[in-house]
């Protein structure tokens, strides 16, 4: 029987079950529960906004959006969002998703840390970013009422010291590729957690370029 949380049914078709199995096996629990909450908050807000979305595609994308932070990618020099996007692309291809769905999931995953663009994006990307903003930043509480938030947290708890713990998980997934954080909120993570990290400055790069003028 499908599980229902705050009125949202957790997708339970073959593709969604396979994605959940993969996420549980490959992610630390704090990251897995965060990913499911992203789906639930995104779905709740999608319903409130009365936008049509594919629940299975939203669920799979949410489960994969941070997979690039996990141990299999500890030698990668790509942005973790791109690793995550490539992983969801590969997974969806193996499950015969449509090319348009795969492209939308890739885009939503790759851009999920680029806050402020969601209003201009297609539905999936918009909802994923909104779900991330809700779970990490406490935004959109006007679109997810108190009882719904409590239901989500009972089913998939944040756990003790979630704020500090999730930042540490992010840092572990990026500390070996610090250059990839340039120009994103991920630079803030390493700035806080890695004493050896030195943030690049965009203006400094322009002023220090090889152009004579």
C-alpha cells in the first residue's frame, strides 16, 4: 500500500521504488530524508499553486538531486549538481522515461542550488528548487501550513542538529573539488567548514585578467 504523508501519496510504481531503493542504499540517512521532504514540500506547494506535475518524475528527481554529494563521487571534479543531474539522467534512461522528461529532470537537478530563477523555470525545476528552499531555508511556510509540516516531519524527521549536520554533509561532498563552488551558494559551505578554502572573487578575476584595459 502506498504511503500517504500530509495528503501526498509517495509514488510506489516500479521506477519510484527503484529510485527509493537506490537512495536508501547510497545516501546517508540525513540526506535521504531531506530528499523525500523536498519531494513532499514540492508536491504540497504544487497542489496549492494548482500546477500540474508528474508525481513519479518529481519524486525521482528529488531523490537524486543531491546524489552527487555521496561517496561514489569523491573523486569527481564536476559540480556536484552536474553529477547528480547525470545520475538522474542515467537512471531515467534505464527506466525508459521520455527524452523530454529526462531533459527536464537533468535541468531541475543541475540548477537546484541556483535560487531565484524558479519563477522562470518549467514546473519540475521550479518545484524542486521550491522544495529545497522550504526544507533548508524555511521559505514558503505560507504555502505549507503547520499541520502539513508536522506530518512531513513525523514521517521523515530532520533529526538532531539538522542544520549543522546537513551543512557538514554538503561540505564533505565538495571539499575535494573546491573550484566547483565558485559562483554558487556552495562557496558559503566551504567558507564555513574548510579552514583552507579560499573563495574566488568574480570582480578580482575580471580585474586580474590578462586584458590590458
